[in-house]
C-alpha cells in the first residue's frame, strides 16, 4: 500500500524544506539573471500575508508552494517547487489545486503568478495553462521583463 499525499502549512524550520528551498533559489538564479529573479527568500516566505505549504508522501518531502496576498481579492502563487525524486508524479498539480482551493476559501477572486521565460520553465507554464491560467501583463509591483512570464486566472 502506498502512502497518501499530505499537504501541511509549514514554518520553514525543517532541514528538508530548507534544503528544497535552497535548490529552488539556486534553480531560479541558474535560469534567469539575478535582477529578474523574484523568488521570496526565507524571510519573505515568513512575512505577513504569505502562507507556505509543503507536500509529503509518507515521511518524504515532495514539494512546496505558497500564497501571497496582494490585496483582499488578489493572490499570487509563489515558491512552487517539486523535489527531484518526485518529478512527474503530480506533486505540483496537487499543490496548485490546494493553493487555488485555499484562495477561494479566503474569498480571493483572482490568482496570478510570475515565472521565468526560458526553456527550463516550460513544464511550469504548461501546468499553469492546464489549470486555466492565461498570459497577462505584469501585475502588482512587477515591471515588464523579457526573463519573466506573467499569468493570471479568475477563481
């Protein structure tokens, strides 16, 4: 019998989640210029208005994601990452569905995201498109950037 998936609000104190986020940060910096990387660091992920979750299979960390409140009706998806050993097993889709459900429960009417534009980000872009996200103009404090893609969807 396989272990069930479990998503929990995470305080970022565990070694495994910190290691996964370090991989996430390094991956962003490896695929986009530093001034075009908009990931939240550990402090940013702990800030007011941000909720961070980790997803596990049994005792193993499989991935993470966060929701940042832009305002009462608009949220932003942040820090979506799947652990390498769990790639192509539906982890990101489960996290995205979870974040969308949490956003709806909070009364958020629009969910947006910024991600990279290089080939390395194609799987993420496909995931978001498959869940109803469409390309959009920069939102919130973002500026046009050839290394960024912006997506949004109504909830």
